C-alpha cells in the first residue's frame, strides 16, 4: 500500500528535494516554457514564489517530495482576480494521483484566496496526460497558440490556454 500523501506549504528546506525533478522536467524540453538549462537559483526564484503567490509540496510521511505546485495571480491590477498555477510531479511518482491531488488542492486554495477563476497560459498540447487531467478537473481550452512551443523531439507544437471558473 502506498504511503498517505500530505499537501502543505513548501518551505526553504523543501527546495533541495524539488530541484532534482524540476531540473529533469525542464531539461527534457517537453512540457515547460522555461529555459532548458535553467540554473538552480533562477529556478528557485521562479518556483518558490512570494506572497500573494503560494508554493506547495505533496510529501509522503517520510518527507519524500512527490510533486509541487505554485499559484500566483495570472495578471496584475485589474486581472489579479484570476489565478495561474504550475505543477510538477517527480517522474518517479507518476501515475500515483499526485498531479490530481495537487490540482484539487490548488483549486481549493485559489477559492479560499478569493480568486474567481484559474487560467493556464501555456499547456503544451502534446502533454496529453496534463490536458486530460485539467479537463477532468473542469478546465476548458479557451485558446490555442499555433506552434507556440518548441518541443525537444516533436518540433513546433501548439500551446493551449485553459480556463475554469471557481
């Protein structure tokens, strides 16, 4: 039986356990619009967001970090009522429901923080697992950027803009 998973606010002590899988995912060049060679300090600044943003981790009882998510306002000023979020699951923990648990948790956080909707600006269309997950959690595709992402192995593929009201 799998250990129960806890989702909680990320701390500075979690970063060394997030960085290895974050680096692996970004370097693969298949799902993130970050520079593939992103350095640790730049990645930390981009992932461990200051308030009003939040960064959370999904952890096992032994402290193993299975995945992480960050949430920020999608825009500033008059657009700050719409949240944006990003998710990374350690590939070694894939298929265990970590992404779904993080997604549901972040949607609850967004509601509690008073956001009226959540929008993902750049879901890589070939990331079919993510597209299926977000669709199952109530997101719809509201836009498509043709050839908006340079995939490491598939060349130029579309980016999807996904949205759901809260």
